[in-house]
């Protein structure tokens, strides 16, 4: 029996296989959200706030570890775009994509500056230094992160953050407990575009570009 839509006075209208495939593909696309922000401290704050709101809509309330981790990564990458990627008259863009199957959220922050203005890796030899500390925290909170150039100009800095909530971290499972960032670290920055004074001691992970 043919499938499709029916218009009064007409017979059933067939849906082409190409259109059906397109609709089926769209139905299986992972949830995502994006927004454009003024390249300023206030814009970075707004990006972080809206990221928390979106995480709540995806089932991760603001007090959850997943929401805190994503919020901090968004704040640091947005702050990096404001400090180092700012180009007069150009905004930055934030995109979040939820992969429920892999239990991760991909964070992408795009600005108009060249990729050369991004520190190549988190600092490891001088943890007391101010430069790059935000990326050190991103490195600790992310499964992987990196950057890709955009054409004709700009770059996208991305990070993939686990959103798998675990309640099994107990004294009998100290490795898992130690790997999760403390609440004090997650809440250390009220303004993501301000320099950080905290002295961070976080493990380094390999970076993928």
C-alpha cells in the first residue's frame, strides 16, 4: 500500500525514497545547539550560562558533575576566544552537540583569529604560570580536545567531555574518585574571562588535533 500524504480531492502522494532517507537521517541526528556571542567578557559569561541551561534541557541539572564540567570547559574556551582570538567586529560562536550513545558532549568554540594564536599544548613545565592555565584545565576535564582551522579565516577549538554520571565512586574505588574534578575547582571561576588566581594541579592528558 503506498505511503505518503493525502490532500483533499487527491489520491495519496508518494514520498520519494530520497526524501524518506533525508527525513530518517534528520530524525537520528544527535541533539545540538549553537549560538553567536559578542567577543567580550560578558559574551563569555552568557555563553557559559546558556550552556548550563542547555545541559539542563538534556537531562543534566546545573549541580551535576556533567553540567559543571561542560560549563567550565565552555567558560575556558570562550575566555580563550575573547582574550586571544578577538578580531575587531567579529563575534565568536559556541556549539554543543550531545552524543547520548557515547555519553559525551562536544564543545566547539569558533573565532576569527588564526590557529597560530592558540597555545599548541597545555603547559607542563611551569604550573605556576598564568598563560595557558585555562587549557590545562580543559585538558584535565576533557576526554580529548584540539583545534581545526576554518576557511577562509579563523579556527575552531573543540573538546569532548564525558557526561556519564557515575554513583559508584566509593572509598573502594579511589581511582575513579581521584579522576573527577573537585567542586571547588569546578566553581573556582565566576567570570570565565578573568585571569585565574588558583594554582591548579591537574593531570595532563594527550591532545588530539
